[in-house]
C-alpha cells in the first residue's frame, strides 16, 4: 500500500500521463489516500460539477482517516518541524498517516517532507 499526496491525485485527475503510469505501475488497488487529501481536493474544486467528478474518481482508492495515534504523531511533527521547516498542518497529518500505518508516501513535493526522518518517501531509498 502506498499513500498518495494531494499533488499526485491532482495530476491523476488532470489526466497527466506520467502520473497515470506511475499509479498503474503501483497498482490502483495498492493506492491509498488520506481523509486530509479528500478535504483538500473538495476544498479546491471549482464548482459542484467538479466536486462530483472528484468524488466519483476517489471511490476506487483506500482511504486512511485520522485517529488518535495519527493526531499524536502529527502534533509531534508540528512541534519538531513547523518552525525549522515550515511544516504545515495538512502536510503533518498526511505524513503522520503514512508513519502511523508504516507505508510510503508518494508525493511530487519532496521538499515538503524530505526532512521528516520517520517518513518513508516512495521512490526515495
């Protein structure tokens, strides 16, 4: 299972060939998204028609939600990295979901996450 960041899902929804191929290589049944990513996508939808399209496209993905342990990890990450690396709350929650579930995070925004030692980034060994 691979957790995908919001930026990857946006590229997938736009039909970007590189992203489609990457997700197909992983296997769509092995792709997960966080409830935070769903919130970010819904928030960024242009209108209700686009919102419905997004909802329909997300049905095939496993969804990881925020639980108490995930919240605790996110709080620790904010304490550690918000001042030194400008870690924002949504990114801390997405990273904490990956850490909590011991899965890799697939993101194109490597700079937003590379300093989190506890986090495994997909494709970065």
